[in-house]
C-alpha cells in the first residue's frame, strides 16, 4: 500500500513539474500582448513619429536668410491645431497672409523664422505655447525679365545661380537679328538708382570672359536689342 501511495505521489509531482512551466510561459505571453502593453508600445511609437515629424519640418525649412515675397507659397503648421494650419498658403500681392485666429499678418520681407515668431505671438491669446513652423513650399517672388530679340520674352523664376546665359537659354535663344554684342542688364540699386550692366554674348561663349557672365538678381531685366 505504501508503495502504491509513493508511486501516486511521484506521478502527481511529475505532472506539476510538466504543467507548471507551461502555465507560467502562457502567463508571460499574455502579459507581453496585453492591451496595457500594446498601449504603451503605441504611445512610444506615437512619440517617435511626433519627434520624426518635427525633425522633418526643421530639415525642410528654408534658411534664415531667405526673405519671403509676394507670390511665394507657404506651409504654416501649428502643432495639434489642424484647423489653423495651412499647407498651401500663398502670399498675397500686398505681402500679407491670413490665418484663423491670427488674422492678417505681414509676411513679405520676413524670414520664415521671423514669421513663425510673429504668428506665435498672435496665437498666444488663444493657444497656450503655440508651436508654429513656416516652410516655403514654392518660391515665386524671385523673378527676372528678359525682353527684346529672344524667342520667348517674359518673366521667369530666378534661382540663386541664374546667369544671363541661363536667361537666354530659358527664353529659347535669339531671334535672327539679335545684337548679341550689345545685350545689357537693367538693375535697380538698393538706393533706387538704375544701373546698366553690359553683356557681350560672343565674348562670353568663347570662354575667354566667363567672369563677365552676370549673375542675375531679383527684378533684373535682361534686354536683347
């Protein structure tokens, strides 16, 4: 009888040893996939996405020296305020933009960073510590004109590296009777006085006078007589 009890006890102990690890492992798995654990993971991912979004916005910002002008298209983002944010906000011809709560704000002549501060100041009456980001989506205020004996005279968008040769190419080249040695650039100085800069196309394209390939500035007019 004692032998039978001993065998029964050993069998029961063996079952406990085999079943207990499985039950503990099951509880561990359940704990890992519990709603609370999932929520914590989701919150962590959400924070990371928010951080990445902020870094992306910072990376896309135009440098602090760029001055916004009429025609430029801005993306104005107010964090957690989608009703105020605008991803395609054009600067009007009067140099202003309009945002809910902030009203009309002068944008022309300001850097994106300065405009961010101005908008933030306006919104502080309605929002606690507003986080504002301004990105120049499209640069349309920087233009030059090319007139005269070219195929497509008109106004063109200006980049930082546009030269007179670039302008002629953008305008489709010369017409038959263009005076290629008598081209000039009309520019208005900062004091308001006009300036005439001569440009000899034939000399520049020969390669001897590449330094005379004038780099254009906003509102310059290239005249091809």
